[in-house]
C-alpha cells in the first residue's frame, strides 16, 4: 500500500510539471491558479473527511475553553 501511494504522489509531481510548463507561456496567473487549486481542493477534501469521521471531537474542541 505504501509503495502504491508513493508512486501516485510521484506521478502527481510529474503531471504537475508537465501541465505547468506550457502554462508559463500563457500567463503567470494561470500558473498560480494551477498550483493553488489542487491544494485548496485537497485541503477541503481532507477537512470534510475529518469532519465526517470525527464530528463530535470538533464540536468538543471548539467549545473547550
């Protein structure tokens, strides 16, 4: 399982480089968007997954003094 995850991560780096290189010819804003969008989606998906797994823990931590 670990080797599969590492392989997927490394493929993501390669794919990101291949996609970003032609975008640099277009506009710097497009490159920034291409870098920020997957990160934002990944963080949001992680937060939602944690919220679904541990909803009572989050409420406890928010209300704790």
